[in-house]
C-alpha cells in the first residue's frame, strides 16, 4: 500500500472511530444544580392589566461560580418573557466545577386566580 493510500485509510478509520465515540462533555451534565438565590420576577403592568398569566420556559447558562451568563427564552408570552428573563439573570446556583445549562420555568398567575 502506498503512503498516500495508507494516510487515507488511517484518516477514514479515525473518522469512523470518532463518529461512534462521543466524548463526555461536563458542561452538559444532566445533573441539576440547586438554586441558592431565587429572585421573583416583577409582574409587568401590561400583563397585570390584561390579567395575562402563563409559564415562561428558559435555559440558563450558569458559570462555575453559580452566576448566570446567558438566558435563552424557549417559550412563553413575550410580555412575560422579558420580566422572567430579567429575574433569572439575577438568580444564583450552587458552585460547580463546570458550566451548566439549567432548564427553568417561571409561572405568572394573575391576581385573584389560583395557581395551577
């Protein structure tokens, strides 16, 4: 086998090997970190006037020190989403060795209605 073919065969073998073996990525561990400081969101005046309620789903990227780096809104009413994201940015999680991605839900219940 000539050297060029050998390099191609080795490259194909390595590509096949790495396509089946996925490295462990600690930043995406499924273990949830505990929230140690939870800030309640301000209920937007517009939402209050419309008796608007619901759930805002987000993903928070949490630094090893427990502070929130990024909040990505995944679903919910836009009027409520901004208030929820602002509150979650001020939350603190327990420290960890690695950055993590935490799923978060914030519920808004209009005054006078029972929480589900």
